[in-house]
C-alpha cells in the first residue's frame, strides 16, 4: 500500500510539473513573438527615417549643385523632380547644408500594400544658416528578384502637403 501511495504521489507531482513547464514554454513563445514584432516595428521605423534623411540630403546636395553650377541645371532638374515635385527654398551662396534633427510627426500611414506616408520635421543647417521645415515622405516598397533571391527595394519621394 505504501508503494502505491508513493507511486501515485510521484505521478501527480511529475504530471503537474510538466503542465507548468508547458505553460512556461507557451508564455516564453508568446513573449519572443511579441519582442520580434516590436523589434521589427522599431527597425522598420528606423529604416524609413534613415532612408528619408539620406534622400533629403541627396535632394539638398543636388539643389546646391544646381545653384552653384547653372550649366548643369538641365541634367539635375529631372533628378530633383523625382525626389520632390515642389521645391524647398534654399539660401543663396551656401556651399553646404546638412539635414539635421529629422523626426517623424504622427504615425506611419499605410496608403496601400506598397506605399506608406510619414510626415517629418527637419532642420537645414550650415555655419550661417538654420531653417526648420516639414514634408511628407512617400515610401514605396517593392520586392524584386535579383539572381533568384527576393530583394526589398525602397524608393522615397517627397511632397509638401
């Protein structure tokens, strides 16, 4: 009788401990999935801000090059139009301007499967100039196959409103 009691107590304890570890494993899986989702959203937002800053700096550099070398205006104009239909007023006689303090305003708006919009505030700065402004970054995301592998391609263009 003692052995039967001992075996049944052992079976109950062992069975309960397995249920606890299953619950812990399930909880752990949910926590890992949540962390991955949050990390993806942070990375995605970071990538959009990084891409936006790079493209905005490219636009500013092209505008300065056009102002400094008017003979290149016909070559540079189509590139500027691809990035921003309107224009950002830049000061005359500036050798360089740097995009600083780029920060998102509001939330990322999903227009459709491939297009997202984010409003950003930013500052243009040089040694003698400082200006803040806002614009909307239109981020187009497409998947292309390159050498049999799927590659995500992001294109950014800007609009004032």
